[in-house]
């Protein structure tokens, strides 16, 4: 029935008319977006039905081929049976004369009838086996596709891993170069700090020499007025004495410190430069120089 083109065309015509009626009904009762979604679902269902029909038709064709093969065998056996039946009829008329041959023919007919029944059972088992083999073939095809996808993913991961290893090697070499450059820069900074400390020590010695000369000539004891550096938050008496020893006596001197001076004096005072920045010694000194109050 499924191979009848008239029936097939009639079924599709019915589906087309039903689809048109449903489409106009949905267009009249629902918004356009819902109609589109409904049409999309209808199209998906139609495609699903078409695939299902194709699959069923394929299975039907396979079963039809098996059935035709079994039918041909059955037809052959039926022809043989007809021939035997005619022979039996002919022999019936000669029963008295050919009685032994008739009995033999009946026995053969019974055997062929058993063979026909066995062939029918075999045909049914062949149909079942054919369905099982088709299902097994589909499952194996799906597994093969899955293994192919896994193989492609594995190859992609291998390529990414190779690229990552190359990047890692390049980064290691760059990190080694940066370490060497940082070590060189650290040595240069330490040298610069040492030079700055030497310069500050020379500056501290110069005012002391000038003060000594002034004492000998009856001049003042220091080149500038000495401020109470402990007013700056973070400067304790010990730090104040160290600053005096380094030649720092006034707020004005501290207010003129730059980054290099902060690093040098922090190292001389054996404190962290971050402490000077965090407590803002320079800012406090500037505030005190401009007439600010104690902190």
C-alpha cells in the first residue's frame, strides 16, 4: 500500500491541506512569533515523520525482499506440490496397479509439506535476524562516529599541547632573561644607593667642618637652625639622632627629599622606604615648613 503512488499522493495532499488549515488558524489566533514557532515545530515534526517514513520504508523493503525470496521458494514448492498432487490424482486412478508408488509419493508430499513449514519458520527467523542486524549496524555506525570525533579532539589537544610546550619554553627563556636583567638592575641600584650615601656622608661632614671652623672663629654652632624632627610622625629619638648624624637638621631638608634620597636615607636608617612613604615624612615636613601645626 505504501508503494502505491496514488495513495502516497493522497496522504501528502491530506497533510498539506491540514497544514494549510492549521497555519491559517494559528495565524488568526496567535501572534506572528508564536505562529513561526508553531510552523517551525510543524516543520521539524514533518521532517521527523519523513525520516521515520524513510526508515520504515527501508525496513519494509528489506522484509519485502526476504518475503519475496521466501515466496519464490514457497511458489517453487507449491509448484512441486501441485505436480505431485496431479501425479497423485493420476496415480489414484491406477491405485490398484501403482499402489507402492502412490504410498511413496504421499510420503514425499508429507516431507515436502514439512519442509515448507520449516521454510516458513526459517523465513520468520530471518526477518527477525535482519531487524536485529540493522539495529546492530546502526549502533556500530554511531560508535564509529563517536570514535572519530574523539580521535579528532585528541589530535586537536595534541596540537594545543605542542603549542603550549613551545610557549612554555619561550616563557622560560624570557623569564631567565628578565631575572638576569633584574639582577643587573639590582646591582646598579645598590651601587647608586651606595654612591648617594657617600655623597650624603660628604654633605654631612661638610656642615660639621663648617661648624667647627665657625666655632674656632666665634661663629654659630650649625649652618641652620635645628628643628625638632620628632614632631614628624614616625621619627623617634633614635631616628632623629641618626638624621642629625647624616646632616639632616631641619624640616626644609626633609621636604626636599626625592625618591632617590628616600631610598638612600631609608637604607641608612635601616628602615623600609615604604614606611617613609606610608607615614609621608616629606609631606609632613612641607606642612611644617609652611607653618603647619604638630601632627
